[in-house]
C-alpha cells in the first residue's frame, strides 16, 4: 500500500523587532514561511501549494499577517510623538512650578506651549487641574524628566528643553535659585552636548516672540 499524505513545512526566514498589539510593547518577531508538501511514506516530496508567510510574536506566540511589519513602525512613531508631546508639556508645567509660585504670564506661556506640544491645546481650567495634580504628586521636574525622557530623540530632548526654558522665563521677574539650578541641570538630564544645549536655548528665545 502506498502511503500518501500532506504536511505543512514551516521555516523561520527572518527575525527582528516589532510592536506586538497583543503584548502592547516591542517584541522579537519571527517571520515564518509555510508550504504544504505531498508526503510519501511520511517523507515530504513535492510542494503542492504556494508559500505563505506569517509573523509570530516571540513574546505571546500570536500570529500576524506580515503587513504588520510595514504598518506598525509608522504607527509606533506616531504614538511616540504623541507621548513625547504630553510628557514634554508636563515637564514644562513642572518647570513653571519649580519656584513654588506660578505667575499669570507663565499661565499664558503654558497655554501657548500646549498648542505646540499637545494634539489639542488645553484651556485655563484644564491647565489649573494639571498644575494642582502635579503639585500634589510632588515629583520634581528633574525627576520627571529623568523618568520619561529615555525614548526621546535628540531633537525631542532639545524641543522639551525649549518648552521648559520658555515656561521658566515667562515668570518675568528674576529667576529663583531652584529654577536656575533646574535649568542648568537639564543639559546632563537630557543627555545633550554643550552645543545641542546652547542651540536649543537660543531657539527658545525665538519661541517667545508672538
Ligand atoms: Zn505578543
């Protein structure tokens, strides 16, 4: 008796990193190919269908269409840019609060900054809520920047620095020691070179002209 059957042969073609929607974070993926073969006495002989590709998450084992590798990097960048804006704005709010008192001019500056950083600018009331929750949490601007700036690009770190400078200098009066110490520590906190720091501060001066 001739024993005939079929078998799917699966091979790993490529590995890399992708954003797994199930895991909700970056994971290693395996790009796999699958092709059905005719078997004779359980030995694969001739292919009887085309090659199909799929992507498997090494974290959770979920399978995805390879299209996910093309779509996700762009979506991921978009999400990262949104997160950055929210975080940089919060850093600017905390900078304005570093002296303990926030001036009317700083409130107006923060509202303008929100238009640059947030997907939708916030109003005075929302800013008030953000300030009071930031004040109650007692997380300093420096520690906040340390916690969130890891994934920021150099350009984003410079942009955040500008927002913080604008928020601090809008005070109008001479800056207090706490704020000056904070601004001086930002070069190291944001891992910027002297040149990158200086360029960003110079660009911050242009922000205020409006
Ligand atoms: Zn996963």
